[in-house]
């Protein structure tokens, strides 16, 4: 049975625990409360994944509200043109819904228009929670997600799927990363 989240129905226990752990890790990252002393590794990290620096959001409270809402929507079905939890989400529908619902920030509707929003372009090593991350090929932006920290982002990937968390260092996402924008300033 696939675990899905529908408004008004609780998440299944395993997904609820996972979501709480991820939320706690994100909040620690936002607050900068991690250990300042590097932890020893027993094995080297996979070569495809890099160490992601902790960059604090300019507005930690706003970033936390965006992250909590976005993570809470993990498991919501994908639907092309969808922009509510009840109808499902496509990638830009998820982003515009979260920012409007949590901060009353009105953003353009498509990933291409979102990429053109005024704001600084962000290098991957400078990503902060709640930044928008963009993907595409040949100069065209075709996908957007919300960065949550530690190289991960929430997005609505494709037909038949659900809103989920992925890692920027995943083979597809690494090869199609086209930049990021900071909405919160």
C-alpha cells in the first residue's frame, strides 16, 4: 500500500516518524545548532555526493514555515496543472501553493516564470533552506523544487508519482540542475 497524505487524514506511523525526523534535522540546520566539531566517518561518502555546507536562511522563521508546509505535503499525488492538496500538484503548483499558503507571497505559476523572478542567482554551495532550485536542459527551465537543506529538495516530479524529497546529487537532478533563486530576503 502506498503511503499518501490527504488533508484531514493522518500520515501512516512510519511516514509520520520519518517526516518528524526530517523536520527536526531541517530545524537544526536552520538554527545552526549542529555540532561545530566534525564527526568522524567510518566510511567515505559516496563519490557522487558532496558535503553540503550549512547556510542559514535570511529569515529563519519564514524558511521554517515554508519547509514545514512543503514537507507536510510529501506523498500528495502529482497532477499536471494541480495547485492544491485536494487536487494534487505539479512542480510549480506546489511551490506557488506553499509560498502563498504560508507567507502570502504570490509567485508566477510556471517553472520558467519562477526562474525569471527577481532575486540573486545562488550557487549550489550557497543554497539556504526555502530557496527555489531549478532544472532543465539546453537553457530551458522545466522543473522547480524547494531546497530543504543538506542537498535535499521537495518537489512534485512526474505523472503517476507523488510529492517527494530527492537529493540534488541524484544522477538526473545533478545533470539537469540549472540554478536557484532566493525568494526570502
